[in-house]
């Protein structure tokens, strides 16, 4: 039976790499798929991984009917044996409903990939709807690590290297943009303490961290 599967995890856990692997494995067997993405780091209409792999994709727009897109594609003689939706956390709730309808009404497998919570530890609406509707939710086993070495469970946003907990839910950045908007994965403890790798390094260098009493 076709399924709606949600592959979730923090940043840096290999979601996009797995999406590209699924695409490769199925296309190598002669299957054809449709890849949806939204706000990928490589630019519009691209699905990319941090390992440098990239392929073309359909850039999802606000208000776009994904079920209607598939119906039009099939009606015009196109083929779709499966659907991949990367950066699914950025999709609207109704677009997740449309992906579920693709599974139920068109009998096509849909593999969605995304992070579950934002930099405030709040659920993205798209991810919440996927958890509610998916036949399976798979937490990726490639663990991202906090700067302290513990398992990273939270996504942090930084501005100028300083962690922030307020602002718009979606601001496109990357993990190496320390001078503007960047992102970093942290364990819960250091997310609560707002302690990024940069601030931890600064604290280690501070002479006040380990006070020494004179005499």
C-alpha cells in the first residue's frame, strides 16, 4: 500500500542526503518521481545536501495545490511513481493535506523530509500536520551533535553569532553564516542556556569563569 512517510530530525542529520539517495535508488530502477522543495540552500528549484549533492526540483510556491500539480502532470501524459518533498516544514498545512490525498487518491508513495521544530522549539505547522497524518514517522538515526558532544535535539538561530529566540519562524540561513543569520544544532541543555559554540568558547576564554582567590 502507498504511504505518506515523514523523515524527521534536526539540521545536519542527513535528511536531504537520504532524500537524494531515495531518488537515486528509484530512478536507477527505472522509476520516475516528482521532487518538491522549498527554500533550499542551493537556490530555487534545487534539492541539495551538505555533502555537495544536488538535483533539480519543483519549487513550491505559497498557495500552490500540490495534488492539482500531480493530477495535471499525469493528465498530460507525465509519470510519477513516487513523490519526494524536502524542506517539508516550510509547507502549509493544506499542502500537507494535499500530499496525503496524493497517497490516498492517486496511490503514489510520498516521502517527506523536514525538521520538526523551529529555533524556539515550537512545531512548524507543516511538520505538525505531517505528524498528525503520516502513515509512518521515521526519526533519522544519523545523530547530529551539539558542540559539547551530546546528541543535538534542538535547532538554534544566531544573528551575528548570538543565539536569538524571537523573530519570524522562517528566515533562510545556513550553518556557516556567523556574520548574519545562521543556524546551529544544540542539545536541550545548551539550547535552554542559549549557549552556542561561539559563546561557550568566549566563556572559556573569560578570566571570570574560574575565579582564583588571591592569597
